[in-house]
């Protein structure tokens, strides 16, 4: 079998994952950069749901010890998911979304393989990979307000309180931002100078990442420090968009984040799923400095002239595009008068219960979802 045939077979198999694998002129070049021909052939047919090593050995016709060693190598490349449940080890094939946009770039490697993967992934993403999210309203990440930016008169639900979220985890890890790393390694992409190592993962996902060298273990205190540094840098906290067993908090920049890029570059109607809060501006205390306008990741704020202005410039900050506000608090966090605050929206929307429910909504809203094999 030729290499081209091997990669086409892998592509056909990956189309059966929850996200599928959109066709593109760039698809085969992405697969060639990410998987060796031997890996592509070996992984074709591997289930997307967790299976015991004994079961996989029977399917593959490979001795259990040898198969385990091969799968462990692939887990360290982010191509296979490995987890322990008691004394049993389970493996599953990672889908294309996970491999191309997450695990390949979490370690922060700048080796030849990583540099080879980044450019075709960026071309594939712009061409077709992210189009499946164009009409999906339940996005992969939900904006979480920066600590202290919600008006004290409003109750913050636990899934929107970043400190309570962090308190609820048992295991903490950090990786490089896959989006910024992917852009950094592509000579045709603009360079981002914002902090890199601030993609946070927890509990089972965190353990998988650390055990396979895709990130490092940190403490809860280090996690909170990273979140504070991210807020200072103007990054959006984006958590897994479900209420139970959240496993990720990204810290997203306007120039690289896949979700913000989907709005600004790919012209989707949405970026992150917004929080249940929206910015309230205060003309009477605004200094007209424009810092909030510069920091807004959605360009939803403007400085406007008004007779209500009490400052020297005669302009105040106005939420001119309220429907675009993520309720992230990036603007309010650095307000010099400390009077910008987030208030509850008129209509409250709860996130999906868990990852499974979120995926079901993706199937419905995208109109082309596949049920995993």
C-alpha cells in the first residue's frame, strides 16, 4: 500500500470522530506532518472510546506488552489518550481537533516535527477545519469573569467564579498555549509576545498531560498566580463550556486564540460563549483614558464625546456593541477608577451539564456531527 493510500485510510477513519475531518487540499499535508506512515497505518481503526489494553491487543492481533509499549510512545506524542482506572490501563485514539489544535503544541517544543506541523495546520484551519463551528452557539470555551470584576451586588455562579473553579480541582497542570505556539512556529503567522505557558488543565486531563510530557504539574497557588498574570496581560479566561468536571482553563489572546480568531478572521458570529455578565460603563467617573477600549478582545467598546463627561478629554467609554461583550472582565480589571464592573445579563443561560451534553449540542447546531466510533 502506498503512503498516500495509508493517509487516505486514516483520514476516512478520523472522519468518524465527534468532530470529523473536513476535506481540504491541505489535509494530506497535515496528516503527513503529524503521523509517520507507520503510525497512520497502526492507528487506523483504533477506537475513539477508551478500551482496555487486553481488548485492543485482541483487535490488533499484537501481544499485550508490545502493544502497550507502542501505545505509550504514541501517548507521549499526543496522538493517543492513556488513562489508568484502578489497576487497568485504557487507551483511545485522539481525534483530529485534539491532535491538530491542542496536544501537538502543548509541550512548547520547537523541534523539527513541531515546526513541520504548524504551517499546514494553520492553512487547514483557515481553509476548512474550523468551519464546522461556524453556526455552533455552544462553543468549546466559555468566558469566565476575571476575579473581582463582577459587581458585588450580583451573585456569581460557581461555574463562573474562577477562584471557586480552581478550588474544586484535585490535580493541576500547565502547558504552553497551543494556539500561540502554533502561530509562533509558522513563519507566515504574526508573532505574539504574550505569555506562553498558561494553558491550565486539571484532574484526569492534567494527569494525562503531565504523565506524557505534554506539560508540567503545578500547585493550586501557582494556578491562581498564572490566572492573575494572565489578567494583567489582558487575556480572556476561557473554561470548558460545561458545568461538571471542567478540565481546562485557557487564557486567550485576540491575535492567536482559535475562538477569537474564528470571530475576527473567519467571520463567525461568535467567539467564546459569553458569561452571564455584561459590562456596565459609568460616564460620571470615566477618565477617558481608553485603556478599556484597547484591552477589549471583541472591540465592543468605544470612546465617545458626551456632555456627561467629567474628564478633561470630554469622552467616555461606551459599550457600543453590547451583543459582542463576552463578560470576561478584561476591560474592568485594569480600569484606573475601578468603576467599570460586570452586571448580570437580562437572560441567564446555563452551560451544558457535561462534555457529553456539550458534544450533543455541537452535533445539532453544526448540522453535520458524527457519533464517535
